[in-house]
C-alpha cells in the first residue's frame, strides 16, 4: 500500500527527532559524569576556551563568505532565469526561484555550522570525563568516549535529514496556486539542492580551517618540543601543547562533523532528484526513500552505540566492531522492510528486491572500505611493515616507502567502487522498470543511488566512532599533562590507539561514500541539465574543449592539495618561532618553574589557519564557476563543467586515498617501531619514522579530508549553478 | 604546386639521412679526441663495461617480451578481423593486415632499441673525452659533451623519421592490385601504427628499467656512502660508485633516448592519421607534412648544436640557450616555408598561415615549458627557496614543502597546454576547410596536430641538451675518482650544474609534448574507430561504465608510480646491504689499501632493475587490454578504452609533472643550501635537504619519466588494438 506523503514526512521527522532526543539524553548522561581532579579541569578548560574561541572566529569568517555567496546565487539565478518563462522553472517566477535556492543555501550553511559546533561542544566536555572515567575502568572510559562521539554522530545526521525533509515539507506548503501537486512535489528536490551546496560550502571551510589548525599545531608542537627540546608529547612545558589538543577538536570533531553532514545532505538530495525520475512507479515513496532509510539508519546507530561495552581484557576495537556489526545488521533488516514497503510496484514485481540488493552492495562496500583501510594502515599487515623496515635506512627510504604505500592503497578501493557502481547499476537496470514510451530500462542510476544509501546507512555510528578518536586523544593528553599514574595513562593509551584506527576507518568510509555519491550527483546534474534544456547531455571527452575542462578539474586537485599542505607548513612555522621565543625569553619554562603562555600559541594558530583557509577554499568555489562561464562562450558551458566535475572527482578520490592512507601508514609505522621493532624508541629507525609521521600529518588530517569535501562541493556547486552555464 | 609523393618521401629520407651522416661525423670527431690519463681510462672502461652489460641483458629481456606481444598482436588481429570482409580493411585479407601490423611493431621495437643503444654507446665514450677536455678549457669540454649528446639526439630522431617514412614507402610499393593508389596511401598510416606501439613498448621498459637502475644505484650509494660512511659523492672507496655512474647512462641516455624516439614516432603517426582526414585538400602533402617538418627540424638542430661555444666567463647555460634559440628560429622559418608549400589549397586560401600559426603555438609551448620548469626547479626562484627555507626545521618540513611545490608546479603547465590545445584547435577550425557534404569546418584537430609538430620540431636539439647531462655528470665522476686537481673539478662541476638544468628542462618538454601528442593520439584513435565501425565514437562520461573505466585509468597511474618507486627502494636496499658487506669483510677499502668490488654492485643493480621492471611494465600493457575486453561484454569496449586512455593520460601528465618538478626542486634546494645558505654544507638544514634530494631521486628519474612513456604507450596500444575492442 502506497503511504501518504505526509505520513512519510512525519515518519522521517519523527525518527530523526527521536535520534535528536536520544542525543540530548546521551549528552546529559555524559555531562553528569565525574569531571576528575582540579588539575584535569584546568587543562580541559584551556582546551575548551581555545576551541570555542577558534570556532567562533572561524564561523564568523565563513558566515561572511556565505553571505557573499548567497547574494551571488540570488543575483545569478535571477539573472539566468530572467529571460525564461515562469513555466520552465516549475511555475515559479525567476525571483521566487532565486529566493528559494538562496534560502536553502543559507539554511544548509547554518545547519552545517550548528552540527559542527554541537559535535565539538559535546566532545570538548567529554574528553575530561573520559580521562576521569579512566581512573575507574577501561569500560567506563570507552563508553564515555563513544557516547560523547555518538552525540555528534546522531546530531549531525539527524540535522541533515531534518533539514532536507523540513525544506521538502515547507516547499510542499508553498506550492504555487494552480500547479499540480504531484508535479510540484517532483520539482522540489531541484529547489533544495541549495541546501546541499550551503552544507558543502561550510564543510569545506570548516574541514580546511580545522585541518590546517590541527596539523599546524601538531607539527609545530612536535618539531619544537620532541625534536628540538627533547620533551615528550603532551608535555605541559610545551607552550604549543594546548593548541595541539584544541586542534584535535576543531579539525577532527568539527571538521569531520561538517563533512559527514554535507555528505548525508548532498547524497539525499541527489538520490531524491533521481527518485523523481521514477515517480511514475514509486510516487513520493521513491523520492523520500533516501530520507526514510537515513532515519532508520539513525535508529540502528543508537542501538549500535548503546550495546558497546568491553570487559577490559579484550581489544577495545573488538567492542567497537560489535557495535558496527549490530548497526549494519539492523540497517540491512530495515532496508529489506523499506524496499518492500516503498519500492514495490505492480509494473515491476522484482524491482524492490533488486534495490534491496543494491542497498546491500552499499553496505558491503562500507565493510570493504573498512577492511582495506585497516590493511593499509595497521601495522599487522605488509604495507605498514614495509615502511617500518625502510626506516632502518633512514628518513628518505621511509618517505619513499610511505608514498609508494599511499599510492598503492588507491587500487583496491577503486576496484571496489568500480564493482559497486557497475553491479548496482545493472541490478537497477534489470529491475524491470521500463520507460512506457521507449521501452528502455530506466532504473539503473537509481540502483547506484540506493547503493550509496546503503553505504551511508551506518553514517551515524561511523561518525560516533570517528569522534571517539579526538576525545580519547584529548583524554590521553589531559591524563599526561595532569601527571596521573601510569596505570591510567596505560588505559587512555589503549583507547587512543583504537581512536587512531577509527579515525583512519572513517576517512576510508568518507572517501568511499564520496566516490559513490559523486556518481549519483553527476547523474543528478545531468538530469537537471536535461530538465532545464530539454536535451540529454552527453559529456564527450573527444571534444578538445571538454578534454581541456577535465584536465583543469584534475589540476585543481593538485593545486588545492598543494595549498592545503603549504598552509600547514607556514602556520606550523609560526608556531615553532613562537615556542622558540618563549623558551628563549622564559628559561624557567623548561625547568618547570615558569608557566608557558599557551594562549599566545592558540591565537597564532587560530589566525594562521583562518588566513590560510580563505584562498584554497575560495579557489574551489570560483574555479568551476569560471570554467563554466568561459566555456559557455564556446556553447559548451554545461558539458565542460560536467567534465571538470567528473575528472576532478576522479583525481580527488585518488589523491584523497593516497594522502589519507599514506599518512595513516606512516603514523602506524612509527608506532610499530615503538613496540620495539628495529631498535624501538630513540633508535635511528624511530627518528626516520618520526619524519614520516610528521609528513603524514598534513596528508591525512588536512589535505586528504578536505578533498572529500572538495569533491562533494564540486558536485553541489555545479548542481546549484547549472542554470548559469546553459 | 603540389609535390609528388615520391619527391616528398625522398626529401624526408634525404634530410634524415643527412642528419645520420652528420651524427656519424660528429661522433667520429668526438671519438678522435684525447682519452685522458690511464686512471681516467680505467674508470671509464669500468662504466662502459657495466653499461653495455646491463643494456645487453635489458634488451634480451625486452626482446623476449616483445616477441610474445608480437605473437599476440598477430593472433589478435587475425582473430578480430576473421569475420570481416577483406574490403573493410582496405583491400587486405585479415592475415596480411595482421602481418603488416606485427612487422611494424617489431620494426618499431628494434629501431627504438638501436636508437637507445647508439645514444648510450656514444655517450659512455664521450664522458672520458669530456673529462680530458676539461683539462684544457671549459669550451672544449662543453662542446665535447654537447656533441656527444647531439649524436644521440640526431640519431634518435632521424631513426624515428626514417622508420615511419620507410615503412610508408615500402607499403606504397606493396599496394594490393586493383586498389586505388590514393585510397591505399590514405590507408597506410593505420597500418603503421604498430611501429609506434613497438617503439613505446621498448621505450617503456628501457625507461623503467634504466630509471630503476640509475636511482637504485644512486640512492644506495648515497645512503651508505655519504650518510653512513661519511665519504663524499663519487669517492672511489664506495663499491657502488661505478654502478651509480653506469646508471646515469642507462637511465638518462638510453631511457630518455627511447622516450623521445617513441614520442616522435607516435606523434608523427598520429598526425598522419589526422592528415588523412584532410586528404581531399592537401593530398599526400598533408599526410607526410609531420615527417617533412621533423626532417627540417633535424637540420635546424644540427646548426644549433654546431654554433654552441662559450668564452669561459659566461654561464655555459647561456651558450646552450643560444643554440636552442637558433634551432627554434630555424624551425620557425622552415615551418613558414613548409606550410606555404604543402598546406596551400585553393579551397581555403587562409589555411596555410592558420596552420603556420598553430606550429608557432607549439614552438611557444616548448618555450613556456622550458621557462616554467626553470621557475620551479632553479634556486633563483621562490619555489626552491621555500624548500630550502623549510629545511631549517628539519626533513619533515623539507618534504612537505617539496611535495607542495611539486603539486603546485602542475598548474601553469596545464594552463599552457589548455591554451595551446584550444587555440590551435580554433585556428585549425577557422582555417576555412569545410566538409563539402555537411559544410562543417573540419580542420580543427589537424590544428592541434600541427601545434604538436611545432613543439617537437626542436626535439633533436633538446635531446642533445638532455644527454649532455649524464655525460657531464659522468665526466665529473671520472675527474673526482681519478683525483684530478681542483681547477679541473671546478670546470666539470659547472658543466654538471648546467646538465642538471638541461635534464629538468627536457623532462618538462617531454611531458608537455606528451600532453599535446596525447590529445592528437586520442583523435587518431577515435578516427580509427570511426573508420572501423563507420560510426562517430563519443566518449560519454555520463555512462556509469565509461566513468568507471576512466576511474580505472587514473588509478593505474597511481599504481604504476607506486610500483616504480617501490622497485627503486628495494633495489637500493640490496645495494646498501652489499656495500655494508664489503666494508665489513674488507676493512682495507676504507683505508684505501684494498680495492672494492665494483662489479658485484653493478651485477646486483642489474638483476634488481630487470626483475623489478617486468611487473609494472606488463601491467601497463595488460590493464588497458583487460579493460577493453571486459567492457566489450557490455558493448562498450572502444568507448571504455577511450575513457581509460584519456583520463589515464590526464592523471599521468599531472602525476609526472608533480614527480619531475618536485624531484628537481628538492635537488636544487640542496644545492642552494650548499652555496652557503642556512648554514651551508654539513648544517642541519643541509642534512634535511639531503633527505629531500634522495626522496626526489625516484620521483624525477624513475617514476616521472616512465610516466611520459606510460602515457604514450596507452595511446599507441589502444590505437593498435582498437580492432579487438569493437
């Protein structure tokens, strides 16, 4: 039985609302926990202060940029549509169309900002409670950290779904008089693409700024503290140590939160656009399917988070994996039910289970990415071992080995994505849905869309695991700086090691979902161009202009990565100079008789990161628009932009995989040597491995994750600005 | 007046023959020079022996692989065409078609091998004569080295032109009875694409094997000599020093010779295929135009080489630049005359000067690449300075800075190529050549082809400058090892520094020409598919299969680069172990009382390089075929291969630019510090810079240059195997 549209919307909003309420309850539970000793609190407060000050300034900068872009969108839209009849844009005047898109953009930007801020708000309060819990038991610390992460995970995904579903509902109510409600409902997804763009826009700057911040502080603190002054990591005598701990929050929590917020938003909107194509078969059930799946995934994630507990003897990673398996199993069951409920049509009795299988392909892809990432970044396996071995002959061979591992690590993910796209496409194509006029199969692209939904179904849980990383990292820092006994440090160390793994996994997952979602978003773009022009758009690389546009897209990936890494190096340089200055002017710091000025370092990184993020971020926004407008002069604007987008995405996915996995592998090669291999800590091999680890920092925490957002921003920007290029 | 076909062929063969004769005369002149002291000769003989032994074994391996591929081509062709009518392949039976292609492949392979061998043969004999000449004057040494390089440059380019022109002439004579001679002449370029594939095939393995050899020896010798034992570069006590000097010859001379041989061959054949499309306007003059331009470029290069002389006070680079300017000016004049002579048609009176301008765009592109490469790799400019500055805070920041510079260095070349492709395309399109049936402009692609010819017109001179590099490098090594006075060392050092620059320039030039030629070869591929199927092929990225094929193409670039770098690391590792063993077992080596066993090191690198080159080389050959055959199952073989090729090319060009320039910049950042900056030699900054330099070695001399060939091999392999994918 076909469900009514308002029932579906209430279901989506209800389930997401439940997730929000649960997030609030979990956060109250976490906040009620013990805040540890006064020494711990002093450190935690300093982190909190620095992180909140940074985020406030960052959002002010991004807010200003967003207002400028919003104004340009409004003007551009009103201009692009000025000559068209009202009818061609779904019964709307150009001004109204422009207004809706602009408002959706701003709403996406605001929601993304809130999601990032909330996640960080909770995690900077959870770190100290995790540190305090570690004084009682490993299980208590594990649960505290994961639940703190879960607040971020649930909040982010729920906000994204509520935003899209809410916009959908509101636009339903604003249906212009005299327009057929069904036709209007099919038009809405195109009007809310602005929401995805707004989300991507904020996510790009948040991830880039946060990524620069975290690694500038980390690299700066390490080089001047560990290497020059010879003091251990997180030593309170290092003036940059608070900036380093702040960085974990603003980069990993706020940045990745914004990243997955926009992933979910962009993917849902893209899938809805494709769902419209099958309206005649599934009605609104097909259009809203992605949101329903997302909402059910949220409920599954809650269960997953709540069942995690560990005995203390086992590897905490196993406990987290159990939660992931439970979430995945529930998503699979939910997928089965929802496919049967919403994707059954008398026209094609096999369609629902074909799409169910597509969803399972997506779920399997998530698993594959998790395992491949582990293979390339954990020291149990060949790749990381080869880097550790190469460290024996010095830093140069360590670097060569790490770069080779990073590049090799792109092979299996690409094959996985290739198989996922093609198999889900064929399952969709053979689902039995035929165009009644041409008799052609039409369900292929929706198959890839459903696979993306399957992959993102576990997003809530994955994000909880991800934020677990910086929380335990911070907890470890607090324990170290407040000079707790070794037995407690040992517990936070174990959790910190698990946190490194979960952070690496999330990046693999994020890039995998970006790859799947990218194809989905291309298709949505092509569909939008078809809707606007009435013609099928082919993206023909055989034309010189289109080839050149693709070349430029791939080039932008290299340029952007270069800028992101240079930014880290420059900001780190200023941290190093500041720390050297403090050591020189206050010799008491090293003897422990004088207090370092943590605040100065925080300020310096804050200013450095914010200044450095503007140009690369703006480049990613301006470049595709410039390409579109220049090639429009040759009458090939929309096609050139498509090639730019697609080839830029391909290069971006590969580069991100290279950077993320290379960086993770270097990190763990160092850890492997620290277990006593090749001479252990303080050996020459270890010194070489530290160089690799430092090089990997901006790879895996700045350029790599920023490229995920870059890839999706390209899609959403072209989706929103398509009318300008035609 | 339209020239007769045989007149044109004789002109091409005559001019190329002159170049060959001049090459022989120059080599006799060089060989007649003084061979220096007995100590010098001992070292030179050791280099010669090692290089010739390596090349003999390398060509044996490649020869075996080539025979296997030839057999597969024969079978594949006979099989692919078995069902077709003889008429569809130009009046040939399937067996004859297969035979011609296979013979062309083998001929290309053999010529490529001879060109590589000859170039190296001369340069390993020139190095000692350059060393001896340095005892008299800088000018004598400069001229000796450049003329030795010129033998390689002239020989390589002449062989390539003679091979293509000769095959053309022979196939003219073999015209099947009853086939219209004009139709047959238009068919020939398709029959000789096998020559380009054979050349690329050998070039790939030669460049890859040589590149692995040279950098494994270099990295191994440096790490164990300079870093561990603390002895200077080229110190005779280092057992790996001869292997290092051998490497310069087998990597830079033989490798790059094979690379430019196949560039010229592939580009000429691709341009001829496009010339066929304009047969109705230009007749055979258009088809043979690329070969005529190439032959005239050879004569211009001879003049350029002969006028180079230096006073001793000036920078030797200025003298080399004068030669380059003279060559370019003569090529420009020749281009004007040839365009006017061969590309005048009453149908379009403006066509000839449009195409002349296209040629000038190509020439300008060569200049732009030369300057951009200098900007990114010379220490007078910001990029290299930023790396040197970053070395002050250690190896990690040096590496981050170098990677950022390498990635950034792709931006301007891509923009240059973009402008060159689009502007030459539009000049060609507006040349006035119209399809008589449709009235559409048809000269656009030939415009990009002519731009490529303009760029490659100076290939002979550029290759001479390139081989100048390893000759002076070797001469310096001989001077150092035979313990000559400092005043002589100072002269070879100056030439060596210039040689580093010329090597970097050639790589920039090679990748630029690869980018231009790639687009030309795509067009030839699309044209071949059109000829075979009768349908226009569009390469539509909007299809999931085509997108996936493109993704796989880009991935192969990362995989291949990873394999190339790992190979260097592993082979270097075995060198290090061998040197350590010799130092341990013969303590007399370090005291100078015992002779190191150079031959063992040469053997170890030889075996290591040959073993390591097979898998990556085979992968590049097998992967596109596998993609074609798999996607053929979806009915999209030819289109998927095109996307694979194009996006693989885009990724390859960017990656090669990143690797070449990053490596060059690291090298010169170290040299900049050695001039006394940041503490000079033996400072911490210098140690950090040495790490970067070592990392850059496999970047710029193994993976980067191999990617040039990789990119063109993808084109030629798809061009030859197109019938299999349809």
